C-alpha cells in the first residue's frame, strides 16, 4: 500500500501538476462529504465546538484527523517538529489559550510518534539551522533521563523510550502553563493526555501520564 495515497485516491508520486491533483481531490471530497453528511458544511460554517486540542508532530505520516477517525470540527490542532510545548512559543500558547478558554476544550492531547525525525536529530551530533535550536530542548530531556536511557539494551530501544519520555515532559510542561493551571484553579475538568503513535501499525498507545489537576503535575517533577 502506498502511504501517500488517500483511501479513495491514487498515488501522488510522479504525477505532473501535483497541486492540480489536490484541487481535483478536494472537489471529490466535498461532493462525498455533502452526500454522506448532509448539513455538515452548513453547520460548520456557523461555529466550531471541537472536543479535543491536539498537539502533534508535523510529520506527514501522522495526520491527526485520519488516525483518530475524526471529522472537520472535532479537533483543534497545533503541530510542530517533535510535538514540543515551549512556553515562549506564541503560536502554541495562542492555540492553547483559544482552545481552552474560548472553545472550552477539556481534553488536551500531546501525541508523539515512534521514529520521530526530530527526536532522532536530537540524539545525533550537533548541526546547524533553526531546527537545531528547536530540538535542543529534546537534548535536555535526554540529559535529564540519561540514566534510564543508558540502561536500555540498544539505540532503537533508547530512541523509542526518548520519544515516550519526550511526550511525558511536554505533558508536564503543558500542565505548568498558566492557561492550564488557571483552568484547574477555576474547577475545570481539564485533562492533559500523553499518547504515542506507531508508524508501523497505525496504533496509538496511551502513555498513562494524564494530568487532571495541579498536584499531579507537581508530583511528576519528583519522579524526574
Ligand atoms: Co516527528
């Protein structure tokens, strides 16, 4: 199976005028959606009430709506390389603020994925460019968990574990943002979840690091 194809489309690889293909497929998709979900577009044009805020990797192989079987309107989404939560990132913080405080979302999900290129880059030698600064944070995560990682049998095991630990650390960082803390303070039942997706079988694993209140977030610090 070609992983670049949509279920009902053919492969995009090697075709001329690729962007035309997207517009063509968009028309087909719109037609199909109208047939299968009459009234959906009319409803979505009025407002959005997503139930989930997804913070995931930019990796093309991890499309949030497709892998969770969700529809337009179900999920508010932020993606960056290696699904990082950076407190000085105005982009992410704006999405988080709008998602939690305006849209009223109670489930924030950080979803990483095995074989993440961003995590891999942070395990290798230093390099140049903006991505080097970005993944520098994962080098810190690896350093904090050095003992656990070094005890693992091989490089692949360390890579897999660092992907998981990185998600847990982002859940922790998210739970320390004023946006999440204020929501908890106000009695909101906000859940911050940590998940990891496998490229090899398309399955998501819940890392069971869910935070639902401030005390749990603080407790996580002591396990570091
Ligand atoms: Co990735």
